[in-house]
């Protein structure tokens, strides 16, 4: 009897987990995965800014962040062709790089303390902080 209750409980758990998963997967085609960091070496930051998508990661390099980023935009829905640009820059700890798009949007990446992380900075918070100084 105890084995049957355990199997029933396990079955209910599986069905409940599956129901939550299916309910969560109903994302629209325009929804993109976001991973904003902070991230460690070789881990990706994924984001959208304006009509652009970006993926960025870094490699530690003599106590600095060797940042690699690729920015792209779908240009033709029929052929699914894209345009892309690659950015490479080495940052000292706490330095930032700004990547701008043609539609006046920007992402800012910051190298962490001792080059242990890379993070996407919220530009609206930076502007607000500077305005209050």
C-alpha cells in the first residue's frame, strides 16, 4: 500500500511539474531569452536593445576583461538574412564599454573587480545617478 501511495505521489509531482513547464513555454515568437549577468568568464550575456540583439562574453586577460560582443538585427523576414557586427575590447576592472545602435539605444558592459565578472549596466540608472550628483 505504501508503494502505491509513493507511486501516486510521484505521478502527481511529474504531472504538476509538466503542467507548470507547458504553461511557462507559451512564449511568443518575439520573446527572446535574456541573460543580463553578471557573468563569469566565457558565460554569455544575452540582451535586446532597440531592434538589435547582442551576445557578449569575456575572457580574463592579465587581470583585465577581454570582451567579445556580437550585435545583429534581422533585416529581411522572408530570407531571414541578418547583419552583424563584432566588437572586441579589453577593459580594466571597473571600466565600461558603450555599444550604441542606430536607433539611439545603448548597452553598457562593465568589467568587475579583479576581472571576475562582466555585467550589463542599466543606462537609465546611470543617467539618473549622474543627474542627482
